[in-house]
C-alpha cells in the first residue's frame, strides 16, 4: 500500500533528479561560449530507485507523472499520449 507521504517524497525526489539531470546536460562542455548556452532537451528520466515501482504507478494514476518509453517518466500528463 502506497501512502500519500510516499507519493509526496517520491515526487520530490523525481523533480530533484530531473532538475539535476537538466543542469548537468546544460553545463556540458560541448556548448560554445558564444552560443548563449541553451536549454536542455531532457523531458523524461528514469525514476529514482530508492522508491518502489508502486510509488511511480500511483503517481501516474494520480496524473502527476506520465509514462514515457522504456521505463522513463515525465512530469504531468501527455495530451493524446500514454498516461
């Protein structure tokens, strides 16, 4: 049984990992110094392993996350896509 507290902690960990993954992508060396940087194209990640699959399934059921391909998740629900 997944509690509301489990979902809250799982969502917080997911958002933190997504933020760090995007920052890491944006700060890579391949970007030119005069290019103005650029935003990350990362929209989905694999969820943190500290939480069980039940937590991620519950967050999808609640509409806070949506499934992407092959074990990846993204924040929110995709329009016309998988939920």
